[in-house]
């Protein structure tokens, strides 16, 4: 039988045609006409003050920390259960990430945990839309306002999700998007900052191109104004090749998300009576972008055993995401027990827009069998499958 991969990027003829246009234009590098058009498209989609296209979401988070002038000695509270890019970003500028535990039911950062961690050195909060599910921004914004902190939304996985009727990617003063191949819209690698304050956007755009403006623009002006390097910048530009692909992908987001939603609904229905796992919980005031589909296994289940059984049948799976505070790089002395538990028990199963109903049925049947073969409970009871 065919393999069923965990992820599969939906890139096709339209994207190829867009790339061909860039080749013909002679400007494949960053901050050219495609990049500008993408930024305009994102700015409009999010009703934002500015949108800055960059090389990836890690760079977007780094630029956000620089724009907020985060410095050594500062603390930034970060959601713990996530790909640990937020904590990396805090460390890039020499500051200290403080890890906030997450809600048991959603895996998103727990606003009470955040409130409890605010101290004299705290300058901001980075919340994460966990594998595509928005965090509690009403509560988080209130905490930020009460203490004069910045709030960043890591919406890397959440393009297309909503919270209380608003688009993920526009739920905080700065949002960072990812267009990595595992996300809902992709150019292979890519990212963006979506900001309310145009000054933050201008700061990020400038630093993303070695601290000077667009080289493409400079070639268009009359005369010979020579830009000066007044601060150390970075090369975090998104190529115009990637920007052209993303212009198509952003337009297709509704169609691609529709398919992911159908897969999620089918999983939820087929697993409804399964006692050895819990399917994701989506609170009524928000919608999920389904970047990943994480099931939480019963404590009696040997997750590695389940994964081995699934992979032996060509079914992709993964541990889910990370408990950041447990990663050695951060030398954290804190405890986030909920995040640590989800890190132990979650399992990511295939989720992408190309999955067929038949493949979803096969995944569910294989997971059910693997759960019984790898649960201490059913093994003790005789392992009835
Ligand atoms: C994927 C991801 C990132 C990193 O995105 P890149 O574009 O690969 O840098 C950051 N944050 C979260 C929550 C992610 O899932």
C-alpha cells in the first residue's frame, strides 16, 4: 500500500507559473516587485499597519525582539509548548526567556501562568498559536496592558485560523508568520511580520537588509544617493522567487484550509469512541488552522511503540512539538508540568491538504490497532484488539 506522509506541501502549476514570471523579470532577489506585491497583499489581508516579508519566522521573531529593543538583562515570557523558536529569538538578543506553562485542553499558553511570571525585568510576552490554534489573546492583552509589556503573536502555524472573529496573524501588535514547507501556506522557507505600528515595520524591514533600504529601489531613483550603514543589520530578505509563490499560496489559503478542516473533522468522528487517545479540543470562540493534528495518548500507552508500528506501515508520525524548558540549550530551572506531559504523550499523525478520505480511514485503523498493541492496560487485559 502507498505510504501516507505526515506532511505534504500543496505546490502546483499556479506556483510554477508564478516562478516562471520571476525568471523572466530578471530580479530573483529580495525586496523587488514580487516582495512588494506580497507585502501589500499581506497588509490588506490583515488590515495591518505594515507587513514585512522575511526569510523565515525565526528571523521575524528576531527582528521583533530588535524592534522592541529587548536587551541583555530583560526577561520575555514565552509559551512553553511549541517549536522553541520564541525562546531562540529572546536568546538572539541576549535576553532571558521565561517559560510559561500551557492549558491542558488546548496546549496554548495559560494566561494565569503568564500573569504569575511577570516580574521587574519582564518586558514582553511571546504567545504561540499552538500548531495552528490561537492562544487567549483577550486575557494576554489585558496582562500586557496592565504591566506595559509588548505582546507578540507567534502565528507561524496559524495562517487562516481565527480568534473571536479576528484573523490569526492580527491578534497582537506584532505577529510573526512562517511559510516553511510544513505550514499551511509555503514557499519552502519564508516568513513575515504583520504589525500595527508602521514604525516597527520600517525598523524590521531596514534591519532585514543589512540596515539599508531595498537595492532594487536604489537602482530606480534618479541621481546617485549612496546609502550609509549606520547600524549593524542582517540579511533576512525573502527572495522574489519565494514571494511570487506565496502570492499564489495566500490566495489559495481558503481552499487548502477547507481540505485540512475536512480531514480534522473525519479524524474527530472516527476517533470519537477511542478511549486510548483524546483528539484536539477547539474552544468555541476560535478556529484551528490544523498545521498539525496532535492526539494525546492515554498514559498507559507506549508512544514510541505506536510510532514504530505506524512507521512500519508507511504512515508518517511525529512526537508533536516540544516542551521548550526541557531543551538543554535554554538551561531553564523552571517547571512546566502540563507542557512536559503533552511533550511525553502527544503524537502527530498525517495532516495536509492532499489526504484522501480513504487514507484518513487507514490511519485511524492503524492507530487504533497500534494503541491496543502498545497499551499496558490492554496488554494486561489480554490485548484484545
Ligand atoms: C515553524 C515554527 C517556527 C519557525 O518557523 P521558520 O519559518 O521555520 O523559522 C516558529 N514558531 C513556531 C510556533 C513554529 O511552529
